[in-house]
C-alpha cells in the first residue's frame, strides 16, 4: 500500500515538475513583451522586442541561427553563416542609355557563379555571358568577367585569383565599383539579416498590407543606403529594396525578389537559399537567375587582396 | 521473424549507429566533460611552477576542458570563435557574431544537430591562404573529407593537427607530449612525441624520411617553449578541419606558454610550396586538469566502426 502511494506521489511530482518547467519556458518566451503602452520608452521597447523576435524568426527560417546537440548542447544559438558558394544560370542585362525605366537593356544568357564571405565582407562574381542575339551563325563567343570586392578594395581578375602569383593572371583595380559590389553581398537574404542585426536600434519592423517589413541603414561605405526587406509567410526574405540618399549614387537603388526557397546544397546544411533571384537596378532589370546549387557549409573561400590593388587604393 | 519486425530492427540499429558518435563524445575516456557552456578562454589561477633550470615547468595533464580536439565547444575555440552566454566574437577578425540566449533555442533532431555542428566548426575567419591554384583542391578535400581525410582509418593526426598535448612531461633535456587516440567516426591513433631540448640542431632535411610528426626540437625563448619541426610526409593535413594539405617542405613552429593553470599553444605553418604566406593558428588555451590525482586513461581502441555506414558527404 505504502509503495503504491509513493509511486503515485512520485508520478504526480514528475507531472507537476513538467508543467512547472513548461510554464517557466512559456514565461521566459513572453518575458520580452511590454507591460504598458503609451510612454516613449515603452514604445521603443516594444519595437526593440518586435525587431528581436522578427529577426530571430527570419534567421531561423534561413537556417542562420543554429546550435548543436552534438557536444554543444550548452552553448547558445549563434549566426553560423560565414562563407558560401552559389551556382546558377539565367539572364543578365546590360544597361543601355536608350532604355526607359522598367525596360531591359541587352540580354545575355548567363552562367552565374558567386563565392562570398561575411567575415571579412567579400564577394567574387564570375559571369559567363553569351549574347542572345548572336551576330554570326556560329554564335557569339562567351564573355567571362570576374568581379571581386573585399572590404574597401574592388578589382577584376583575368582568372580566379589572378594577380596573386607571378605569371598567374592579372588583377585590375575597379575601386569605383566597391559600393555596388558590396551591396550585392548585403542584399542577399543572409546579408540582410546580418546587417539588420548589426544596425541595432536603427532597425525597425512594421506591417504593410499584412506582410512584415524590416527597414534599416547599412553601415561603413554603404552608410547612406537604406534597406527595406519584406518577409513572406514563412518568414523568408522575399523582397529587398535599397535606396541611396545620395542622388549621385542612384546605382545603389535596387529591388531584388527571392522565391523558391530550399536547401540547395549537395551536402545538406539546413541552410535555405532562394531558388530564383530577380534584380532591378534604377528600375531596369539586371539579373534573373535560377540557383542550381548552393554550398553553405562554410567552404574554403578566400579573398586575398593583390599587392597592386593595395597600392592603387593607398593612392 | 516477420518482415515488419525485421524492418523495425533495421531502423533501431540505424538509429543506434547514428547515436554512437555522440555517445563516444559524451564518454571522453572518463575525462572532464566537453560540452562547456562557453568557449571563453579559462582564466589563469595559481602560480606558474618553475623547473630547476629556471624555466616554467610545463609538466601536467592539460585536459581540464577535455581533449582539445573533441566536442563542439573545443572545436569552436580552436578556430577562434569565442562564445559567451550572450555574445560571440571571432577572435581573428574581432567581428561580433549574432547570439541568441540558450532558453530561446529551437528544438533540433539528431541530423540537424550534426549539420549545425559542421557549420559551427567551420565558421572561423582564420584560414590559411593557399596559392590560387590550390583553392579548389582544399575545398574539394574538405567537402569530401569523409573519404579524403588522411587521419581516417586510425592514422595519426600529425603535427600540428594534433593540437595541444593532453599530457606533457618535462625533463632537463627533453619533453614528452602525449595525445590520446579517439574511436568512433573521428578515429585517430594515440600519438606521442619525444622532443629534445638539449640545444641540438635539425638533421638536414634531405637526410630525413618524411613522417607524420616530423623531427621536432625545442628551445626556450624567455618563458615560452618553442618547438621547431621539419621533415614531414605530405600525407597529413595541418589543421583539424578544412582539408589543409601541405608539402614535404612544411616547417612548423609551435609555441607553448604556461600561465598558472593554463597553457597557451599556437602553431605557425610555413610552406611556400603551397601557401601564399605563413599561417598561425588562433591561440588555443588548455586548462590543467583540476584533479591533481587524475591520470590519462586508456584510449578507446581505434577502429573505424562507423565508417562503413557513411553514405553521404555530410561531415562529422
């Protein structure tokens, strides 16, 4: 009889403890909700709390906020994304003076290959473009460009890593392109979340036509650029618009749409990436790419700055 | 036996095999647990014992935070990611990394845990800079490390991949470093090194047969022990992760500095055949085992017990 009683009490204790734990977790989850409205401080807290929640769910939707139970079960969740590599194909458009806003320039069938890193901020975009209107029966020869940016340096390579080793390609300065190339890095979905987190109190969250919108300024070289990111129903970054306050930098006014999110890695990472990227710059279409594969496993990707580029930048 | 029952047994067996590496991680040969709450460097306490020759005495069991190669926290520390309770920093670049508190974590299954661990171990910015003609090779080695890793099949990790020794014995004329082997999927053989500190010079490189650990000679620079190694084979990789291959001309300089109950280790790799510039690891700081009576327990037998079950390129 006594043994049965002890068993019953033990079971009750387990149940009560479980409920208490759940209640504690629920309370902890709600602890960031404001208790009063009206005062400016409370409004600021409300927005801060809303921003934090929104960025967390957006980070999780991308697979950016992660922790591991394999030997790391007592560590907090962190932003795991540093380097990644993207392969895609589609169409890129040249900018034509004659084009009216909204009209595309000349179209090129394009193989797209980008390697990038956020720490340090760097990106290498390799485009192999073939004119869709081939002038001869044999068709136009594909044109390859390799555009690189790292921090405050931008250059073009004649081959991957050109200009780093004597006799192995060249690196040509392209310092005027730094802002534009860096912008491509920060308007990718991962860059948007990272930059919004880094912007701190300057990041705001609102609702427009039932969708969540995040707005924030970029920093450093791109400090005069405002970003407006729209989330879809799965909290994935669906649209990114950028506007520069400087009229001379209208090239930085862009609009990019991201759809068809999935884990596009050969090695599964649980990092989601858009399967379709469509971008306009100053109202003109510039890119329409289908992602074929994306390696998000922090692969070995490096962006050393060639000595001749450093020298040019120093002057 | 019904087909349904047999299928269930296969599922259960597969699940147990998936859990085996985690179970081995948890065991850690009976040593201190490795699932730390942070990857912050331990704060030195106590005096630094001195040897009769006036130099610091490095003797001790340096596994107070468990074997330095094991567990996600140690591996993140090794690549320079300093995780605190609510802030994370990349030591090499100084960049702050977004961090979310422990209590707000989302649940993950075993596969998600493994995939996250792969990303966490590789997120550091301190990477060796190879010549461009080798970039793709390094990337391919890392992507295919389940097949390409030279330490698979119970081979040695080699210098400097083996990292901080778990045990050091210091005598007036030599040092002995011991590195316990590991079982499971990350299976490496137990290794030791006997490092002369008697002032001798290196053998001519041409006269050395390349080996996993090379020829190591130690000397003091102030209170820091500098271990200089040459004469390697070109088989090993020089860091735990990343596919970082090297040539037979690799030259490694390790530095060990004791401060109370902590030991700071770095390794500089010079290999002008494949690297654009020398590369130095982010400092790894080991903690003296707090149990003064602790001994280095026997390593699990090295066997590739899980290797036959690897069917994808997912890393571990």
